[in-house]
């Protein structure tokens, strides 16, 4: 071997070692780079004309275990999903506080119970009354604020869905654009490690947003799809996620589906026809955000609405069993949605106690509803006959009014202690809201007391559009119920028809007149929502949706705008704390 050959062989060793040192330096420089794959230099003998001529680098290979990399991406998706959910749960915890905190919602409820418990010590104390009313006001403001803040969290989740979609689209586009460059490098015998590294980083970014599966074809193209098989990147095309965020989010907001649409890189447009993605996602930030927006936060809003409704309803129950000193001359209730032609549906007995200005008994009139047949109008006639000439009742557009005719006299409606009146699980005064203490944006209950044979009371041709929504917020079916027939049973039969919603569940009225939807097997977690509602029951201001509590919005809004009735809050003397002594005779004190 000549001296030149020896020197050339040594030079090949130096060059190869220099390249290896560069690779080592790159590995060290990227030691803290997330997802960076270490590169390994592979050497081989350099042969020239059959003779050994030194050494050369055969390949600079990225050290990647494809199985572990796939598992890592799956873990990243899961970790991002749980981390995103944890952020929202922490924010919820901060809003609601812990049960042992006085500033928490449970602390506000405890304050009401404590204040009410202290009232019997001195019911006439203005300070005690004001204190209790303020406690109720604070509770009402707190639950209303929480209702708004839960919707604000839904808005934030929805906004972040839009950001995650944009980030995912950028990653998909980068992978799709790198694929042909990598394939070209492989075909020409090059090792495009830099491009492969960029592609892996983009795949990692994509896996943070949604769960993906990947494989590399023979040409080096990375084919990407969701775990459920929805294609995102193929050798000849790729898809982009299409989603439009809502500017304002309320309890009635309806969110569009995320759709995967094929992208035309030449004309830079999306195919107008897309594939719904929401139900395809199993993990990643998008899955967590969608679950928060569509399931977790709505469920919390429902529960908050239920809590507020129960508090309002039970406080009203007690308040309607009590009266003030003196009792009011006129009591006007809420819009119940009832019509005069409805069966009155009351059982038991209510006592109308008419008092003189000094609180002595003038007359107690017992109304035994079991002996009164027929409709609400029939009941009104019987009541006015019994109360005449000292008092009377009227019923206009679903609102009951009770009045003592003589100025200075007052009236209270109380339950018979032996056979209390009842309709829909509530006494006469409570059902009509004659002496309510609190109100909210939506009714506290939907126990109408109606039965299937009652006239439905809606005008023929009016309609309500209902949707059956899946747990992932997809529309399983939409049905427009056009009012026809005459009774509620006719409407139920129409809703339960196979061509309507009968294949998915059954509507029925329970013992208290609440409308219940029972899903068929396979549709357990599906729910009914209202898209639009043009119905009105007779001359009342009550629609079919609000009468029966159909849809998400009306149930959530039971925690919205909760407040103590102004006439009571502004005048603590109107807080009803006294029970009528039914054993008192005419001329004796009953309060």
C-alpha cells in the first residue's frame, strides 16, 4: 500500500469521526428537546477496486422504537386529556369552594337554616327578619352567579376547542407537506433525519390534541388517522378539521360538530362535505374540552339548577303554609299554565281563613275538593259560592287570585291538618304560588298535576321542534311536533309514534303530571332538547317546553336570576312567619 493510500485511509477515518462527533454534538444539544430521537452513526469499510481504503459512514440512523413511540403518543393523548380536565375541575372547585367554608354555596345554605332556626326566638324582630332575608339574598345571588360562571367555563372550553382545532390543523398540514420531502430523500438514498425529526414533532403535537394511530408505508409516507379509523393524512391527500366557535355561550347554546374535510392544497379550499369527528375522539385535549363543554359542565349546571329549584320550592312550600300579621287582603299567584277547562285535580281540603283587622277570626271556610267535581272553572264556582259574600277567587290566564272583599279584613289559605289539599304533590296555596317567597328565571318544578285525558290546550298547527341528542352532542333524530288532536294523550301518542321519537324512547306523564322521557335500550344517556317552540297554552304565557321542562336550557336556568320577591325583601314585615290557629273561634285571636 502506497503512502498516499495510507494517508487517504486515515483521512476517511478523520472525516467519519468528524461526522460522528457532529452527530454526538447534535444529540447533546437536543437532550432537553421534548420528543427528540437520538441519532446513531453506523460505519462500514470503504472498499475501492476490491481493496480496503478506509472507513465511511453507511447511515446516520435515528434510534426509534416504533412500538414505544406509538405507546408514547397514546400516553401523551391521555395525559393531555386528564391535564385539561384537571384545569377545569380546579376552576370549578375554586368557584364552589369546600363544604366547610362559610363562603361556599353550602355555607350560604347553612346560614339560611341557622337564621330561620333562630326566628322563633323573636319572630317580630326586624333585625332577625332582615338577617334571614339577607342570607336568602346572598344564597340567591351566589347560585345565580355560579350559574353564569358555569356557562362562562363552557364558553372558555368552546373557545379552547377552536384553538385546539387550529393547532391540530397546523400539525396535520406540516406532516402532509413533509411526507413527500421525506419520501424523495429516501428514494434518492439520503437519510432525511432532520425532516423525520420535524415530522415526529408535528405528530407529537397532533397527539396532544387528539388520539391518533400512525403507520409508515413503503415510500416513507406517514399515514395518520384517529384510533377509530377516521383518516386524517393519506399518501394522496389530507384532511383539515373545520369548526366555528360560538361568540356567546348560554344555557340554550347549540354547538356545531367538528368535521374533518378533505383539503384541496391547489385551490386552498375545504370539501363542503365533512365527517363528524366528535364521537371519533377517545382522548387528547379536544376530547377533554368536548366532554367539559357538552357533559361535565352541563351536568353541573343541571345539578345547580336542581339545587336552586329544590331550595326555592321548599322555602315557598313553608312560606305558603304561613301568613303575616296582619294577613294580606289580596294574594296573587304565579302563571301555572293551567286552563279553566282543565280538570281541577285537587284532593283533600284547604281552609280559607278570613280575619278581622285585629287578627281575630271572622270566618273559616273549608273547601273540600273531593266533593267538587269537574274542571278548574267548576272548582272556582264552588269556592266563590262558599266564600261569598266575604271573599272570592278569580282565575285568569293561569293565575289564581284570592281576595277578602271588605277593606281591613285579611285572608290566609292553609292546609287542613287531617286531609291537606294536594295537586301534583303540593297544597292549594303552594301549587298556585299564592304566597311565594322566592322566584327564578325558570319554574321551580314541572309537576303540572295534568293527566293524559286533560285537554292539551294548545292551538292546532302550533309546533315544537325536538331533538334527541347523543352523549357526544350529535343529533340522533329531529322531530317537529305539530299540535293536533285534543288531549294530552293525543300529543303523547304522536310523540311516541315510530316515525317520531317512539323508536328511541317513550314519553309519559308521571303521577304528579311531570312529562317523563324513558329511553329505549341502547339510548340510555340520550336526552331531549328543544330547538324551537311556538306553542302557547290557551291565554297563558306558558309554552309546552316551559310547562313540562323540556330541554337543557330551562332546567339549567332554574339557577338563573334567583331572588327573594321584591315585596318581601323590601318590607321584612311581609315575611310570613305565623301559623293560623284553626282552633280559634270567631272573635278570638287566630294569629
